[in-house]
C-alpha cells in the first residue's frame, strides 16, 4: 500500500523470492484486486508466474482482454515464461483482434518468448496477413535475430512479393556489416 510505486514493485518481487503457497496466494490476491499502476501490476504478474509457473498463465492471460497498458504488462509477463502455454495465450489474444497498438504489443511479446514455434508463427504471418506482417517484421527485429532467422524473414518477404514488406525489412532488420 506504499505510495511509491517502486516500493510496490519491489514488494511484489520480494514476495516471489520468498515463494511457496502463501506467496502465490498473496500475489493472486494482489492481481485480482487490480487498481494500480501498470508497472506495479506487471511486477505482480511476473512474480506470480515465477512462483506458480504454468498454473498462473490462465489468470495472467485474462488480463490481456482489455488491450490497455495493464494488458501490455500481462503480455510481457507471459513472454518471460517462455512456454508453449504462454505463447498460446498470446496468439489466442492476437487472433481475437486488437487495435494497431495492442497488436504490436502482442507481436513483440510473441517474439520475446524466443520459442521456435513463436518465430515460425511470426514468419508465417508475414506471408499470409498483410495487415500484421509489418508488425511481425518489427517484432522479430527487436529480438536481435541471428543470420538464419533474418534469412527466413527475407525469404518470407520475397514470397509475399510486397514492396511495403521489403521496406519494413530494411527498416527493422538492416543488413549486418561483415
């Protein structure tokens, strides 16, 4: 209840360090109460996922629905888990539809999982969804892709044969000097 959000963030992290059933219950309660700054709730979600793992994915995934700053914190907390279940929650929310800003958040979170199936999903998106493709390219660019991933993205763009996607590729995945 401290007025300083940094203290509330660090309290959530400290509770996660303690661990155990009581820590999980306290973090669940705090998540369910909501009504705090997005950064604080993001720390609560990350801490809850750290304590409970996959059991907390559904609860944190519920906070994706609004598509606001709190939902963005939930998306990035899920990305930290790096499990297929967390990835599935992110992809399901993307498929449910979102505005341009929240779609970009979801695409970034999907890329940040760094799971092979997440990268496959983003590359497939480049070839089949003209609206989401530039965001997928940008999301991949943000994770500092290796040469193989960059080549896969380039191949998907060539198959899509779109000058708009080529421009996004040059902007977000510039050639690495040799």
